[in-house]
C-alpha cells in the first residue's frame, strides 16, 4: 500500500523529506561558521585543489568542561564549506579522542554515533567505558559533523518546529495547501537561522570531511565504527573512497534505498512495537504510572499524547511541552532496554506530578543558548541551540534523499498519509508523518546515494543488524548488505534495542575482534538474545 503511495507522492519532481527526533527549543543562530577566503585555485581538473586541507595536522589539548573525562583530548580540523568551490569559506569541526595505550598503535579508529545530528564529542565523552578496549591498538576519535554540536550548529528558530508540527497535526478541516505553505515558511526560517552551512550538510559532504580527518590524523586508511545513521555515512565513504577503506564496522544498518515515506512508516511501526514491549514490562512493576494492565496502559499513553497536544504544559526551558514532544522523548527512551527504568520514572513524574524535566532529559539536544558569537571558530557548548539535533536531522535527510513529492501530489495525499501513519502507530504516527513532509520547500536532494553506493570494491566490512531494533529494522541490514555486494559480512544480533555494540557482549566482542585483529565472523553468523544486557 505505502509503496503505491510513495510512487504517487513522487509526482513530477523527485526529492526528499524527514528528521527522526523533533523537539522545540530556543535558537542561537549560525554559530562558529568561519567564512574565510581560502585562496585555493583549481588544478585544471574537475576537482579543485584541496591541498591545504589535506596537509593539516591536529593540535590536541585537554578538553574543557567540568564533566569531561580527564583523559579525553579535543582538537579541530578545517574543511571547505563547499568542496566544489573551496574559496567560498571554511568550517572548523570539533574532534575528541582517547589516546591509544599501545606503544605502537595502528593509528586511529573514527566513530560516528548516528542521528544524523548526534554530537560525536559528547557521545565519546559519555561512552568512555564502551570504547576503552579499542585503545589497546587505536586512538579512538569522534567528531561533531558540520552543522552539529560545536561545529557550526544549525537551528530552525524559536517556533519553527512548532509550526512544522502544527502543519501536519491531523486536523482534516484545514486546506492541505495551507499546511504546505507553513512548511515552506519553516524551510525559510531554517535557512535564515542556520546560515551558509545548511546548504552543505549532506552525507556526501560529511564523507569528504571524513577523508580530510583521516589525512589529518596521519592514517593511510580509514578505520571506522558507525552506528545507525553512521552506517549510511560509512557506506557513502566506502563508495566515494574505496581505496582508502580500512577496517569498517557498521552497527544498526540504515537503508540506502527506501524513500523517506517508507522509512517513516517502518520507524513508527518499530517504535510502537517497542512501546508495547516496554508497557508489558512496566505494568509488571508496582511503580508503573499506568497501572498493572498492559492493554489499558497502551490506551492511557495514547490519551496522554493527545491531551498534551490539545493542552500543552510549560516546560523547564520556557516553551510549551506537547504530545509530539512526549512522543519524541518516549522514542529516545525506547532505544535500549537499560533505559526503560529511566523512562518509567520520567513518565511517572509527568503523570503524577506534571513534571516534564524527566521526559525532556530523554530527548537529545543542547542547553539554553547564550548569544551567538560569529567570530568564534567553534561554538561553545552552551551556545548549541536546543533544536540543533532535529534541525540537523532534517538538513541531512533532506540533502540525502531525492524522492520529494511536488506540492500538488503532497497536498492530494496528505490525508491518506495521516491515516496510514495513524494506523501504524497512534502514538508515533503523527510525529513520524511530520518528519516525512518537513523537507517541503527545500532544494532537491542528491541521487548519489541511491545510484552510486552499491557493488563496492573494498575490503570486507562488518554489518551488524539487531532483530528487535525499533529504529533500523533488521531487513535494512539484509537489504544494504545485498546492495553493497561481496564486501559486506553480516552479523545477526538476535536481541532487542537500537544497535548491538552497547548491549550485547557477543556483538561487542566480535566488532572489537574485527577492528583490533581483523578477525571476521562468517557472514550470517549470529549473537543470541541471551547475550544482551552487557552493561
């Protein structure tokens, strides 16, 4: 059914849509963009001269911050704003690393924690214990991609996200064309608040940044561990730089082919299944705020989301907390079983005391921003806009996917889309639908990923798929492995949760064995559900 719908939606002009995690917040504008003339000249070939960027080294120093691990070091790397025209200006990207404990390390392994829009610096600081085993033979490095965290963070403005969600709130009495007009206004607000970096945030750009980082780190090949969206980034890098691929592990494998309408529906269904499982667990506990009947609990959650949409409550950050904010927070809390007790407590605080602080803390984002300082090469952590994650998600996914419907077809199908998504999940359907149409009004996405990222001629890559993953369903692992070709080796994780490295001892061991020693499991081998909950 949705496949037919996607075909109708494509209409005349193909393009994109989506961002999975939408939270309102304040905006700090485009911080940290360094628009410096580079003085580079073309080499006479199609590719401009990037020698200045390829020859740089990274100056590492202790990271600043009271809660940063003492052994975490920070640095920056400079990349072109626009690889097609390096003279337009540059960006500085924030990096962090744990030094190798070996006297003779292999080099570096670069990590991307997904999103798109997740801060790698923050992820590496918080996930220290997960990656210390890799320091036996590597410097373990991560980064804030362009437009993310401290690397020129993008924002859609104080109320742009609210208006985007209102445009697709399921009210069938309004004219769909009014909704599309509102979405175009949101797109204009994102461009205004984010500045020049917004137009250069696609995964093809970030893959080229990865290669600049590889050279700045002094590595001949890229050794890489990517999670969720990070698997898309790794696949694009492998297609763009096949002769530079070292040991590459991809966990929670993203799709390279499905249109965003189908991606959104798969996410809604997966998250609804994860919510049902959580509520079954919750209602076996006396502390469950929804009582001890799982079926009744499911109905209560639906009603809670709808009531907050009808009557939002004040949040700790001064904006109105709605049902769609709650849906986004619950989605974050369902990513791993070890987060379920935290989600239960946060929901109890909301239901019993009207306190939104717990559920707000589940949703990724920044802190309340200070005034923007455009002259700074990096944004201070406190200057990262609250809506940076959803704004970056939207920017990257819009740039990556070419299946955007034209206005006429989208207006015709909006009601049908609402019904389809509502049927998939009464809790997450409206939230995911908003993400499917949010690219309306933006430039057409690239077709590079669809057309070029396939049949790779690279060393073997390890792909990990988790059977109960609510965000990246297991069939995406099989689909992507087939598309990448003989280079792909699949590890089947028969567990629950989003990705396997942090929850399965078996997956963790096999990924580390590959990255450290080059030892690959047979393709199609599995880790059992009993190997879950390593942490």
